[in-house]
């Protein structure tokens, strides 16, 4: 999800807007048609542009963080580096080169501001200054079923998401919305204290995630 969330970031998420779910609290799989698996006191739904954390049945030991691009009833397709939402391309504005640390290596990508029809905008990364040359290719049109979301990573050419093995994400597998970053440190997993200290990205610590 670089640049929105980078490797080893420590962030906070909440599911309060989506109501109280017993199986989210217990972190177990339940019959989602049963009354006790429904949301209580919900006042919102996961919407376009929200950054969400979730699990998938095939990888129960992993938690994924991606952005919602498609909601139930939407049609989504990819043509090169351009996302088409309900047959209309999302706006992309070139910003410039972007560098980040990954596995102790400096990676260079090209940043663009993408804007959804609801006005939500965010930074996405491509390997080329011309997104249409992206290796994302041309996909089939995804029609999002009821009770699911289409999740895409912001690092568009280096993301495992709904375009490949994750497929659609069921609402009951969503853990919550990521909204605040506490720590950003690309070296936090190393045992080298000097690298940990030097790895802090202070401008990205204690910041809101959009």
C-alpha cells in the first residue's frame, strides 16, 4: 500500500462506523446468515476510497491492507494503468518521482494523484511516468456482487489484491478502516538498533491516513 501505508508501519484501525460484530471481536468464522453475525448499531458502510484491513479465508494468519475501489453493483476494469469505474476512467494527475525504503533497498516509483467520483483522492505509484505503459494490462470487467468489495493496493504494480488471488472481499472479512499511523520505520524488523533509529520517517509518524 505504499505510499499510503509502508512496510512495517504501525497504524490504528476501527470498525465502529460499521457496527458491532460478534465474530470480529472473537476473530472466528461464523454462519454469516445468522442473526448473531449481523452488524449492530452501524451508521456507515465501507465506501469508495476507504483504506481497509481485512482477512481472506485462504490466509487466515495474514491481515491485508488495501483501498476500496469497487462497491456492490459497480463495474470495474483496468486498461493499462487506468482504472475504469462504471465505464468512466478515474482521474490521474502526475506528481513526480517517489522513493521509499523496502528490505533496506531504495525503490523509485512515479507518483500520481488518483481521484474517485466521490471526490476522494490519494497518491498511487507506477513504475513508469506514463501509466498507460503499466504492466497491469487489460482485465475483464469486474461486477462487484452484493456484500463484497473490490480492494486495490496503491502501489499498483507491486500489490497482491482483488486483481489476482484476493478476488472480492466479503464484508464479514473486513476488520476495519485504517485511519491513523503511529510509526513509520522501514527498518523496524531488524535487530540493528542504529538502523532502527535511522529508519524512522518522522514526517510520516502520527499522521492521518486518507
